C-alpha cells in the first residue's frame, strides 16, 4: 500500500482576515470539526498527517509552524509548496482543508486511476454538501462548465470539469514534481474564489481534471461546513452510499 503524507491546513481567528467560518464560526464548533477530520485521517492505513498552521491562531496542536507567512490566507499555497520536502519519502502527498472529510477510497481510486491514465491527468473528488436526504456538489454549482470528452473509470462516467477546487490536493509524488516544474511555486495569485481555492487551482493547472460525472455516490469528500446556496440546481443527488 502506498505511503501518503497529508498536510492539514488549519487556521482560526475570530478577528482574522479570512471571510469564512475560520473567523465567524464558534470556536468550539470549529474545533470539533477539525478534530473529526484528524480522527478520520488517523484511521487510514499508511497515512501520516501534520497540522500546518499558526500556533497562535489554532484550535488544535500545530505540527508545522507557518506563522512566518505574512498573510494567513496564503496557508494552502504555503502548505502545497512544502510538500516538496516529502516526495522522496512518500508515494503520495496531499494538502487538505481542515473541514474536509475523506476516506481510504479516495486514495485507492487515485492510485488505480494513476496506474491506468496519462501522466497529465488527475482524478479530482467531488466535494459534496449534505442537506437532509440530498447531496450536491457546490463546486459544480459554482462552475458547471465541462468538456464534451467522456471516458470510463471502474464502470463510471468521467468528464473533464473546469472547476479546480475540492478542498484537497492529492498528487502522486512524481506528478507533484511535474506540477512544480510547470508552475511558479512562489506565486500567491488570486485565481478563482479566495486564496485557498486559488492555491489548489494553481497546482492543478498542468493537469486535465476528471471528475465522476454520473452521480455523487463515488469518489467524494464531504465538506463539513455546509454552504448556504439558493438553488441546488441539477446536481442534487440522493445520498446513496453513506460511507462516512
């Protein structure tokens, strides 16, 4: 089984610069969400994780001090750049937002996909929101644009989507090195959404980003801080397999 290193990007400051729940959410609620993410990671075989953040603005213990970063909104950019330290020790490297719940299937699917597909392709999970008995992907609501190119993976339909954001960046180590060779790793540009989404977009630039296109019951991660959206549109799905 491949060894995986995950950096969990964590920050909380009720008076901070973020426009989101790392500033507006009750500290106890945010802490419980982050602890749930960490506890889930601790149960995944062959996965090591480090919390990357600002010790003075944290609700859990920080393993990797990023307080030298001049703007905490760059936390994901910085964490992604630091993965370079670990590519010789781990087969896969990952950055995860602190409110994203994953399961071993995500890693297993990526390993299988990488063994079958072109070097410049990534299997990106759908980041789902759960609302009662329904499930939807807010990233595809925000940016539903996709190509006409379709293919199959483990009997499911794949499509290239333009949205580069799922709250996660998971790379086989050689693919991560390839991304680094194609981008400016010192860039901190605002590309799409906020800086956290932009960081994932930046590191995903060299790849065609495939997503499962025929349902949200496979290869999904759960966003524990659900967005409020006016319309769930055509991407509403029944939550068929409750794997979390």
